């Protein structure tokens, strides 16, 4: 493929592949970011970064397709840093050859080994936990395990989003890594047969249905509680959140399943030095506190505390399963969801 052809293909991918306009990126005094993260969370971080470093941060936001875009653009890609969610995206980027090693010392100094790549090709920037939201009125339990919700007393009382969503695939993959495929098949079958309805919607819908009395326990990410409690645009979500309380599954046992939001430096980053400066900033106490206070996520840096609201839900003990092992079992998790027809709901 000639350079001219590659350029034409890159431009086509920028405008047709994702239906997005192409930002005008230069290559000095700036860092170019492709981001799955929403602007409301990211912009306060980038404003601080620019104020402290003088490096201008330019961002392309998209809900999907950014890894495909970077791959299609190849060596002509303007992307320096890609910010994404879910361990599958981070490991997938490395496997596709889209990354280069992060060189800032902050990576090894500040990020626990479990939450970064052994070869420095990606890092977690924040954590989110897959927990139980339970009805304040109808559930007396104050501690539960993931195994507990397979019991007959939970028949017709569980709800969650579709099983093939990344959040649930991460949970199922972690269980395969920790407990094996056969054990997880049995567990997921019992969870499926305890569902109140065929899984649909997002994480917030499960909590909405707790208020409605449709289910008593929703498998949902922690940070949605803070997002709903502070949702002034849709104040009805405050009622949803106030109908439930959070239980961290296996808090006194093997720990609660966690996934990550993270980032990597693109293989052909035109501003690699600035990209490393951005990663270093995002791992600073200041930036980690913004993650905690703005989106109610858990800081990946141990010296930074979660927000006061997040701490009010209890203490998080993350499960010890390495994220790379979770990522390695995602395909098996997806196959299991299909095999069990999980998204059709209870089978008996």
C-alpha cells in the first residue's frame, strides 16, 4: 500500500468508518486523545493538565469503534493516547499491536501490578466494582456472596443488564478464571433461572425496577449510585437510587469483582513524550481525586481515597484475579452466555 493510499484510507476511516468529523491536530505542544470516556468526566482532568503543563489536549470522543479507527489509520493516525473502559479493550489493543510501552516512572511507582500490563503497554486509571443493589424495603441481608444469589430464595428476584454486555462479560470471565468453566456454567445457569425478567436495558434500569418492585436485587456497577443520586437533569433517578443500598459481594471472602477504565499510548503516537506526560498526570493524586469525586470510581493509586459518598457504601476488597486472566476468558464468557441463552431469562 503506497503512502498516498494509506493517507486516503486513514481519512476515509475518519469520516466514514465512525461517521465522525476529523479534528485538526498539529504535532507540537499538544497531545491528541481518542476517548470513550464522557466529556463531563474528562474535561476537568484535561483542563488541569493543560494549566499545569502548557500542553494543549485535543480530544475525539466516541462511544464505540475507536480501536478500529486507530487500526485503520495505522502509522498515519494522529492519536497519542486512547482512553477506554473494560480490560478487554486494553488487552485487545495490545494484542492488535496498537500500543507502545508507557515510559513514565509513575506507571510502576503508582499502579499496582494487578492493574497494569507487565510490558507497560496499558494501565488502569480507575476501578469500578460489579456489586449488588438491594431493595431497602424487601431485603434484610447485609452481606451476600456471588454464590448466595443462586439460592432458591432468590427465585424471580434478580435483575441485570444483558449478559453479553462488557460489564457482565467481565464478571463471568473473572469467575471462569477463578473457578473454572464448569463451575461458572452451573453458577450462571442458576443466576439465569433466578432472574425476574429477561435482562435488558442498562445498569440504571435494574435499580429503577427495584423501586417498581419488579426485582429485589440488581447486579450493577457501584458508580451508578453516585451518578443517580446527583442527577439534577433527571431527578426521578434519585428516587431509584434511594430505594436501594449497595452490598459488596464476597466482601469478607475472595473479594468483589472489579473492572477498569484505563489508557494506552498509541503505537504511532506523534507526540509520545506529551502522551507520557498525560499518563503521568492522570496517575497523580490530583487527577485520581477528580476521578473519585466526579464519577464515583475507585482510584487505582492506593494513596488516594474514594469520595466520601463512595466510602459511605462500604469498603471495597477487590478480587485478586489478575486482569489479564479475566481478559483471556472473555471469549469463553461470551460463548457461555450464548450457550445458556442467558438473555432469554429464566428457563424454568
